[in-house]
């Protein structure tokens, strides 16, 4: 029986080498060994995606490899997500979550949604490319407390500001929280957002604070 470190290393390697079969077997093995889904994501699959991001930034790999790695990550996430659903009794609040308009990156959003569900939040995942108006409508329909938006590009970061403006124009009923590679605490403060987190590991604390 492999130890925890090896199981997490296999999950990381699966994403780094865009190995779909390994992503499936390693994630299942880690889960079967009793490692918490959020740890498998944070210390295994997610670490692999970090490597991919760094290698892409250094032009060592190109978009097809990134897409392939994203698929491997997706296979692992799909295995873990059902295990992270919160029990209705522990529901802490409702979050509508999307990647902002013009932006199709959704791995980070998916990780965050899984983390929040695991902590007992009800999460409406609106997918990628979500307009400010769609965020508001979804929040209205689902009685949400928080609107959460991911942006991975400097060009789409600006849409987070549009979401804050839309929330204010709508009566300011919802808290807003944002994240994604180009986003920062300073940026969120400057646009009047309620919260920021640089990673999925801290998002539960942030969301709990916002609904509290
Ligand atoms: C994977 C990836 C892709 C995949 C996306 C697959 C998918 N289904 O999501 C594909 C190949 C499709 C892709 C496409 C493109 N990409 Co791309 N992509 C990446 C890459 C390599 C990794 C992103 C990722 O998934 N990271 C892993 C996840 C787990 O991390 P994360 O997203 O940062 O999320 C974590 C935190 O940020 C935080 N978080 C995220 N969201 C939120 C939200 C809230 C509320 C909170 C609290 C926290 C939070 O928690 C998450 C979990 O820990 C990045 C490089 C990088 N270093 O980020 C480039 C990158 C983001 N891409 C980039 C570009 C330019 C593009 C394209 C325009 C390329 C092209 N020429 O076509 C297109 C985008 C088209 C569009 N309209 O959106 C640029 C953006 C540059 C910029 N600064 O503007 C980057 C930075 C690469 C680069 N250095 O040039 N990409």
C-alpha cells in the first residue's frame, strides 16, 4: 500500500504528464486511501496544474498540452466532486459562481466550487463567460448571499469591477468575492469587492466570513 505522499505525487504527475488513465487511477487510489478530496486537489492535482502553468509561462509547452493537462485535472475533479457535496443540514449559504464574461478559464473556478460544496455551501456553477447581468439574475433566482467571479486574464479582470457595479445598482444585496491569477487583494479593495482569496484552500474561510 503506497503512502499518502506517493498517492498525492501520482495525482500531481498525472496532470503534469496529461495522463488521463493515471489521473483516474491515482485519484481513485488516493480517495480510497482516505485522503480528503480537498487535500487531493490542493496537494495533488492542483500542484500538477501549477507546474503546467509555470511551464506554459516559460514557453516549454503549448496550448495543446495545457488543454490535455486540463482534461486530466477534470477527470480527477469529476471523481472527487460528488464526494464533496455538503449535507443539507450543514448548508451555510448559497454562492453563485462563474468565470467572468469573455473568459473561458474554468479549472480554478471548478476547484473553488468543489471546495465550497465540501464545506457545506450550496453552489450554483454558472460556468465560464458569465455577464454581470447573468450573475445578478442567478443570485436573485437562487436567493444567494454571495456572487463569486473568477478572471484569469488581465483583459477580463475589468469585468469583476462591472459585477460590483451591477450588484450596487441592484441594491447591494449580495457580497462579492473574486480571484484568479491576475486578481489581488489590492485590486479587490480598489473596485469595492467584499473579498479576495488567492487559492481554493482559503475560500471556505472567506465565504464563511462573508455570510457571517
Ligand atoms: C489552463 C489554461 C488555459 C486552458 C483553460 C482550460 C479550462 N477549461 O479552464 C486553455 C488552454 C483553454 C486556455 C486558453 C486561453 N488562455 Co490560458 N491559461 C491556462 C493556464 C496555463 C493555467 C490556468 C489554470 O487552470 N490554473 C490552475 C488553477 C487551479 O488555478 P487558478 O485558475 O489560478 O485558480 C486558483 C486561484 O486563482 C483561485 N481562484 C480562481 N478563481 C477564483 C475565484 C474566487 C472567487 C476566489 C476567491 C479564488 C479564485 O483559486 C483557484 C484554486 O486554487 C494559465 C497560466 C497561469 N499561470 O495561470 C494560462 C493563462 C491564464 N491563459 C492565458 C491566455 C492568454 C489564454 C488564451 C487567450 C490563449 C489564446 N491565445 O487563445 C485563451 C483564453 C481565451 C478566453 N477567451 O478565455 C494567459 C492570460 C494572460 C493575461 N495575463 O491576460 C495565461 C496567464 C498564460 C500566459 N502566461 O500567457 N488557457
